[in-house]
C-alpha cells in the first residue's frame, strides 16, 4: 500500500499515527484505576466517587459554557437569552 499510494499512506500516517491504540489506552486507564483504588475501599465506592466527580466537573463546564455563550450573545447585540 505504501509503495502504490505514497501520498495517501503519508496522509493516513499523519492523521492516525500518533493516536493511542485501544490496548495502550485500556492499560493506561487500568493503571490509573489501580493507583487511585485504595485497599480499604470497594470498587463500587470508587465508581461512586468517580461518577460524582465527573458529574460535578461536567456541571461546572456547562455553567462556564453557558456564561460564555450568553456573554458572547450580549456582546453581539443580543439580549443574552
């Protein structure tokens, strides 16, 4: 393929070459979980805490996004709604 289509090969390599493989990504996530998981806590508790933190982070990002969008609409001459 590389000899027949060098331009396409180079484009695909440029686009996808730096991406992590599924195996590497799963191993990295597994390592992070093992580092985060404590001996005296169950996996259910860890999942609950992680889910709570993810929801809190999402809610804060949503608030910032809404504030930015209403500010941009106001600056553009809108009423911010």
